């Protein structure tokens, strides 16, 4: 009887583990690369590589959409950074991408100027890479439904850093428990909400909302800060002091960006 009970317990544990694994796999993984550049030559080389080599290779691997963004003119880092967001359906697909790129001769040929760049003519100053996992409240990447000219759009990237892991988790809970719903109701067209699992500023969450233009972005935020549900949530005791730093970047999609 004891052996049967132990076997039953083992089966239950395995079942729970498999159920958790399947659930976890349903949350997208995002790779966010921020290329720091110093001049027009580097920007041109990166644009060519991303448009002609990286995006086509990603599409070949089953990644339907890759986002490429640059800071708008009024930002202090305008002309100095290029953001690349690649969504993956699982961690396995993310981990396999690099090895597949190495074997993709079409990619190697199209991206040769970038891949074979010399030490004295590098395509960037530095690359900042983060690995993110979609939050449970929006487990999948959602392509923006904006229809206006890409050059006028505002893609707002925000990173909220928490003072401690516990308080950070409370901010994540706040998003999953209602803050996302407010953004959706007010038409913020959020592409993703994610927790950083590998990055430089942890613990932090990141998300990106999209707006037709700067005026629409300002209008959306005015509606948000006065929204009855937001006012109610922000005053709740459990959500106090959950963010120690808010890093906001205003971006626009390149012409060749998929979204």
C-alpha cells in the first residue's frame, strides 16, 4: 500500500510539473537588442543588415514579425540607438535561433558586411541584450493595429524597475490584475508586457504601447491618469512604492519594421 501511495504521489508531482511546463511554454519569450551607434555609417550598415539579412532569416525560422525602432527626433538618444524586438513562441526556439543563423547561407551572404565587419569599422559601439518573458495577463505578442504613416507613430517603450524583488512582483501583479485592462480599454494598443529574466536593470518589467502620433499619445495618457479604475488601483496599499525608476523611451518604427 505504501509503495502504491508513493507511486501515486510521484505521478501527481510529474503531472503538476508537466502541466506547469505546458502553461509556461504558452508565454512568449522576447529578445530585445539595443544597438548603440556613433555615426551614420554604423546606422546604415545596421539598417542594411536588419532589413536584408536578419528579418528575412527570422521569417524563415517561423517568426512572423520583428520590430525595429529608433528614437524620435526630440529624444536625447536620437540617432544613437536602434531597438530590435524579436518574439519567440518558446525558450527553445530562442535558444535555437543562433545555431540556425550560422547554417543559413542566404543569411550569411546577405549580412556579410555586418558579420565580417573589421575591428576598426564595427557596425556598432555596443549591443545591450535583454531576454523577456510575457506576463500572464497578455501571454502573447499582439501586433499593433495602427494604420497611420510609420514616421508619425509613437511606440512608447517603458521599463519599470522595482526597489526589491517583492515590491517588483507587486507591480507585476498590478499589471496582471487590472492595469493592462485599463490600457486596453483606453486604446493604448500594447504590443507586449514582459518581465525581464536576463538583463542589466533587474528586477524590472518592460512594456510597449503604440499611438498614431504624439498628440494621440498625450491624449491617451491624460485619459489614463484620470481614469477611475487607475485612481482606485494606484491608491491601494499593496501597490505602494513598487517602482523605483521609470525609464521611458519614445520610438518610431523603421520603414522595414514588420510592425
